[in-house]
């Protein structure tokens, strides 16, 4: 349960990652899920990439929200 609830873990980072590292990791991972990268992929692979992209976006948004709250 703990790792799934950890948005940093989703991006392959630790909680002390800088904002720049968070942005970089998110961009790198999200680019792998991009539909243009999956032109020849099976429908299943595309669906999986979409789910992955949603998870990455959710993790990214959560990190941004948590950091805003801290000031």
C-alpha cells in the first residue's frame, strides 16, 4: 500500500528530489507513453500506456499540490 500511495515512487524518485528532477522524471516517463511512440503498438499496449500516463499525471499533480501547501 505505501509505495502505491507515494507519488515520488511512481516517478522513480525520492521525496527529496528537487522540483527540476520531478519535472525531468515526469517528462521522461510520460514521453514513453506518448501515442506517437505507440503508432505500431497493439490496442492492449496503447491502453496500458494510457493507464500509465494517467498514473504519472496523477503523481505529478499530487507532488505539485503537496509542495504548494508547504509554501
